[in-house]
C-alpha cells in the first residue's frame, strides 16, 4: 500500500484529499502541528522516517479573498517557495510529488480565456501568491527531468469542506437557504471544477504515469456567476433576489483542459454544474445544524471582491 503524505492537510484541498484517500492508501495528514514545513530538516526527516511514496503539497500562503489575498503579508513568496523546495529536494526517482499551481500563475490582471499552459510567463504575475506559483512552474519545466513531479493548476474548485463564509458557491447556497439576497460584486466567467472530479483526477495521477506533468485541472464548460445563482435558485425551496453591484464583466478566469483530457485518455465525464451544485446544496441542508449561519448573515463575503 502506497504511503502518501498530504502536506497542508488542514485546508480545504488537504482535508478533502485526506478523507478521500484514507482507506485506499496509508495516508499521513501533515498540519503545522505535525511538521513545520518551513524547516527543511523537519520535512526531510518526516519523509525519510515514514518512507513516503507520494508527497502532495496542499500547503499555501496567500491567495485567499477572505484574508484580502494577504496583501499585507511580506512573506508569501518566501514561505510558499521554501515549503515547495523543502519537499521537492526530498523526492527520489522512486517517489512521486503532486504540487498544486493556480490560475493566478498566468496573471489574473487580464482576461484568462481558456488559457493554455505554455502561456505561463507571457506576463509575470504582480501579486505575490501568483508569482510564487509562477516560479514553481518555471522551475519544474527545467528541473523535472525524471517526470515524477506533477504541477496541477487549479482555477475554480467547489465542494463540501470549503470555507462557506466566503467561497462563492457554498456561500450563495447558504444565503438561499436563509432567504437572503444573492449579491454579486461583478459578473465574471469561471471554470469551476466539482470536488469529486478533482479527487478522482488526483487519484489517477497517483496511480499512473501521465503524459503531461503540468496541466490545468478545469472542466470543459465554463459558467458565469449569475448563471450559478440561477441554478441555486432553481434547486432551493425559495428564490433569492439576485443583485449585481457593478455592470459589465470582470476578468475571465478559465483554463484550457486539452492536456488534462489527454492525460485522462482523451475524454473525461465532468460533473455538470447543475448536478454538482445540487449535490452540494443537499450536503449543506443535511449539515446545516453544524454550520455557523450567523457568519453568513453578517455577509462579509463581498469585502475583498475586486471590480474591473
């Protein structure tokens, strides 16, 4: 049975992977309390002592709207790169590493319209989070000679266990349940991947030697925010008022998935937005007693939204 270390297991992606992979593999969920990922000796010792086969890097600093994209932090680039290199240096030819990039590495200060992986570097991201992901991508293009490190570029991702106080789809579902209006700062087209599809694809990376080592993990169909809240209204027992605060469209955020489909054998059956949002709606309905609904009523989700 493969031994898998999930670095940064306390976040949305890390927690979801831990729950999904446990039982199928020997999973080691690593949080800050377990290993200081900024300490190269601690990271190397953990990987060696536990004879890890696959390292999955879910650890991130910055990039979250809830924290204002951590614009006041001076250490985003250093911390993200230090954590990455502390893991990457431990990967032997018999091991595998999965590192998560972000659409931000293409620079989000422009329309990203089904952007393809070779476009990384056309514009160097100005924000620290995007820049750190850009550096990882550029480094692996030259350093991944063995082909056992995968750089998977996430755009939009939604599902249970995400931070529902500010993540758009989950936040909108709960507002609908509470009879609140669904407020959009400015409409924008996104690629949102359903969590179940994401987990399935990551497992395939674990199990197989794929052609493309760097690829966008995005669905074929894109969707705008207004269409998302209309789907939510069609699912719920009540229809929430939809408000869009600013006219026009914000910068599109979508990625070409040609490489992903080639890695999946030429095709992949993505969960439709209707089915994915419906499943997530039911999950929140079943778990609503465990949620902080007062945080939803305070409605802080718009605080750091940006307008084009």
